C-alpha cells in the first residue's frame, strides 16, 4: 500500500533496558531507519525504563553499542538530546502525572481501589460463566472507602477504533470488548499503553513502526490519544515477529539467537546482519539477495512485508555473511580479523587471508582454522598408507621455497606419482600438521608455519627423518 503523506516524517524505537539487546530491537530499528531515511525524516531513540526493578544503566549502554555497531544511528535520544527531550521515560514522570490528572479531571479516567484478590475473583467469575472478562467498573460506580492505595483506570468510551496499518491495511477493533484498563500503577508509574502514546504525541511521531506483538495495544493507545485531544500518528506498521527454528517467538530466555551481542562475538559482519534482517519478513520482489544499505533504502517498501512471522534461519545468515566476507579486500578482512586472532601478528593474518576467504562463514571461525599456528597438536595415529604419503611429501618438500604455490606444485607431484586422489595424500599431512581434518587449503596450511616447524611435525608423524 502507498505510504500516507506526512509533512515531516518522525519515527522512533523505544527499547527497555532490562537485559541484553534483542535481535528484534535491531530489526525494528532497521525498518524505522529505512523508512525514516527514505522519506527524509528523523529517527528518535527513546528509552522505556519505567520497569524500576529490572532496568539497569549498563543495559542501556548495551542498546547504544549494539545499534552503533550495526550503523543504525539516531538523530535524537538520551545521549544526544533534541527538541522533545528528555528521552528516558523515567525522566518524564511529571508529564504522565499531568496527563493522568487531566483525564481524571475530565471524567475520562478514575481511581480504582480494588485489591489483586478482588480482581482475581472477578476473572474467575467470568471464567465460570464462560464470558470474556471485563473489569466490572465497581470503582467507577461504588468505590470502596478507606483504602489509600489505588491505580488509575481509563474509562473506555466503547465504539469502533479504526486506523491504517501500512502492512495490513485498514484495521478495526471493537472497543466494547475492551475493559477499562490501568494507565497508572499503584506505585505511580505509567503503564506501557499510557506512557507510549503520550510520548509519541508529545514527540510528534508520525509513523509508529514496531513489532506485531503491539498490534493489539494500538486500539488502547489510540483511545487515549483521542481522549487527550492529540493528533493521531499518520499510520502504523506492525512488523512480523521473528520466530525461532521451533516456530516459537524468539525469546531472550529460550533462544540464544535473540541476543544481539552473539553476532558481534561470533564475527558476523554488521552489514551482513543488516542485509539478513531486512530480508527477514520482507522480500524485494526480485532474485537479489545481497544489498548494500543504500540499495535497501531504494528498494524497501511496506508493500512487500509479509504478515506471517519470519522464521530465523542460521543457514541463510551464514551464507549471506560468507558472501560479505568474500567481498572484502584483503586489507579490510585483515583489519576485521585482528580481534579474533590475538595470538597472531598482523603480517601472519594478512598472509592467511586469501585462504581464509574461501573457508569462513563468520570471523570467529578463523581461530579454529589457525590455532595450529600457536598450539602444537599431538601426533596422529596413522595407517601405513598415510605414513607413506607423508614420507613422500617430506621428500618432495625438501628445498622447496616456502610459499603456497611451490608447496602446492610439490604436493601435486606426489599425488600424480601415487595415482591417488589429492585428499588421500593431503589428509594425513593436514592431520600431522594441524591435528584436524579441516584447515585452510593444504599449501597455505603448510606455508603459514615456519618451514622448520612444519617439516618437524611431518617427520614426527612418521617416526623421525624420512
């Protein structure tokens, strides 16, 4: 569907600093940035930190670091300021109190003194009568006296709530099915469905782009926007959920792939992860799968975002990341590999890069491929044929210039003379030198070691000098 016009596009994300940065936060941020940048708009970062028990300042820093790593920078936020600050909800409590007082004064909200036990009894009664539960409005018509503790409930006006979703089209909810909901908790803090629309209105957010799990919150929030006399956002877009392999919603507790830090630690390139996230729930309508960020800006539209959840696929991510690694020039790949190979000097990494490019799906794999350069593997147990292959290789390699090409030529001569397949000759050499069945191409595997070390390991595997 076409994007509704807005004189000045303003989009936002509002993550909660209650744990590690979530992959879903990155996905939501990406779609907001793509839409905002493509329309010359402003991207706002707002921190939803009203969960006093679970919020931590270090988690807020993790959000900043993760988004910066992905290149998803914001125009306004707690660390940058802006015309509509403050940008932490914990610093906006007076605003929420003022709005709650307005609603109370206009009879659009009321104090609720019901205890949790009383509310639970209401729910059980509704369940017993096989009817959907709605709050009884007891405190609107006959509030109990002598109770100091209360929440504030919004008085739902009923009727139909309609809005435009840029993915799902025109949406309609029956507000008569919605009970009067709490907007201020007994501790004085606002609920999500109160603070979020108040902030969106105050910050002049024009397009609310967020996860599908918030679709059902939208009628609640729009009723509050209307009751407060604010202009509604131009449109909403509720993105498909990211699902784990088992089809469940990606969870911080159950699914390690939800942790955004994991991708940085494992050596996924940020630009590759951005590419993958863009395709997780959206397709360009062409066969193209590798996109630069500028290409995404030009190609992305909500018309081609799917409604159903998008299942996370490690195989697809690894393929995309491998493609990005192979497109890096050698100097850039050397630079990016340094943090993952602290035991090696830069010159050695640089020499290994041409071989690693063909083997890596993520940068962290390099350490497993090259650890034989700083650890001495135990000699392998070899059958007689393998011993003979290594003995022939030692003869062929004596006096050969210690570079990949001449090493390759010498070993191919052994292959030709033996009549065996290359792997039959190369595998015992690889085991003797690295202790593993997988390593860089055999010529690089040998050349990256000093010649005397490589030859010593080969000779040790066959019981001494050939």
